């Protein structure tokens, strides 16, 4: 029997790293953090819904919602990583949680990813700056372009961008400004050509020549802090479709986290957003928006509400932590030492602790929907202590899939 708490670290490999809030920056700095996300039931539903749309069984986008602290951000970033990761990494993740993740779901994902057609995932966080359709268009175009560059794809719908650039250059003031830039500051980049020559090239060039020219124009725009063209909603949609077809993509999956404020800022102008979401009906472009409760985001009197809701998979995917989830997360975090001798020692000690906690387990089971197996998995944490932690987590702790259990564990009284 374990004589005192200092031996617990002999049996467990509890990760000392804990992030109270998981966002894109945390994931980028800790690229393997997604592998620790506990795949609870509502996350598995999200995976299944994603497979459903990617196989075109349902031509719709996804709406992910949930209350504060339910781990929505970690969930959708884990989804992105699963779509981006190698087969070996995904298989290892599924093998780690065999009771939660089925082999059939793994096979479905593997089949999707084994295709010669690429799935491009895009992630954007926050929408408070999106005040109108122009902001929406720019944000989507910028995020997709960045994702394509990361994947080494440079055929980014130049034929559509060409038309938008030509329209931009029709304005005399913009045309004059651009001409001054390419004649002076960027003369070497354009070999001294003036704006009229550039316009002529835009009209005549095709293929790689057009790609090269558009990249130069975009470079000037980025360095000067302005876009060298302007897209409206319809041109953006054409641009997205051309990217998919020119690059023979299986899909573009655009995950937009913290999208609640978009609706708050654009209550009276949702038509552009509606058109964007409609793309999934004809082409494999899927918007996955993440918000808080969707019920009140669009007013009942808004005539577009039903149309918009109907463009998303039903029912919406609600990320929730079930009543007994805190206990499961504790058990998952307390990973047993895989050394056969040490594991055998722990099993012997755990059986003794299991017998000692019979009465307390019975009391905890009355308060929470929890099984004996799950209570055994959290040992040596006492069932009463676990119940207290569970209640704390439901009020103060922002759940991210990995509970903040201290490395020393919780000793018995």
C-alpha cells in the first residue's frame, strides 16, 4: 500500500504544462498540444459532422456553439490539426482514446485524407473588426491566401484577381498612385514599366506569366499597406471557386473562431455572409463558425435568419462538457507509467485504495453520473476531493480538454 503521497509521481506521468486558455498562439508554440485534447462525445460529433460534409453527404457548413469555458477553441483547433496531421499522428491519437474514437471514424478520415486532392484548412480568430462586407471579404481572402502560401500553393485564382485588379486601376487616383510606385520605389521589380504596360499585361497574360505578375502586384500592396484590388462578395466567391478548381482541391475548410461579434456588428447586413455560406451547396468550401449560443445572435424578425440557419448542418454542433466529464478528464490526465513492473505495482496499490473508498464512491455516484470504472481511474484522488474539483471546474475553470491537476496529485485524508 502507498505509505505517503511522495510515491505518486512514481506511478504517473502527469504533464506539468497546463494552459488555462487555448488559442491559436498556444497551439503554434506547442504544436503537439492537440494530441492531449480529450475527445468527449460532443467533439466526436464534430468530427463526424466534418466527415459528413467533406464526403458531400451533406452540402452545408458547420456551426459550432457552446457556453464560455467549454473548450470550443481547443476543440476546433484539434479538428484542424487532425485534418492537417500525418496518418501516423492521427492513428496515434485515435489509439490513445480507443473507447471514445472508433476505428470506423478513423477509416473515414483516412480515406478522405488519402485522396490525391488536398484539403486546405484555414483558421481565423476573432471578428470584432468585421463591420461590413468589405471587411468580411478582405478577412476571408487574406486568411485563405496565407493558408495557401503555407501549403506551397501559389496558383491562387489569378484569373479572378486579374479582373479585380483591372477594376481597381480604373480609378484615376489609384492608377496614378500605383504608377508612381512602380516607376520609382519598385522600378526594379517591374523592370521600369509604367502602369499602362502593366494593364496591357494583365489583359493578355495567362498561366505562369499571369501568376508572376499578380504576385508582384500583391507584394507591392502588402508592403504599402493596401490591397492592389478590391473584391466584392461575388468576386470573392468566384475567387474561392477558381482556387478550388485550379488546384484540384478536395476542399477548403475555413474555421472562424470567436465569430459571435460578427453578428453583433452586422445585425442589419447579413446578405453577404449568407452568400458566402451558400458556396458549400455547389463547391467544397466549408465555413465552420464558432460562437456562443446561436439562438439570439440573429433577431427573430430578420428575414434572412431561416435562410442562414438552413445553410448549416442540423443540428448545430454544441460543445458541452457532460456531468461526469471533469472526472473523465482527471482520469485521462493521470496517465499511468507504462513500465510493466511499475504498472503492476500501481494496480496492486489501486485495488487497495479502491476498497478503502467504497462508501465515499457510493456517495459520489449519487451526486454525479459516474461509474465505478471512472472513479477508479482518478485514484489516488479521493472521490470527495474529485467531486469538489468537479464543482470548481464547472464554475471557475475554463475547460480546454486537459484539467489543471497538480503534479503531486491529491492525497487521502
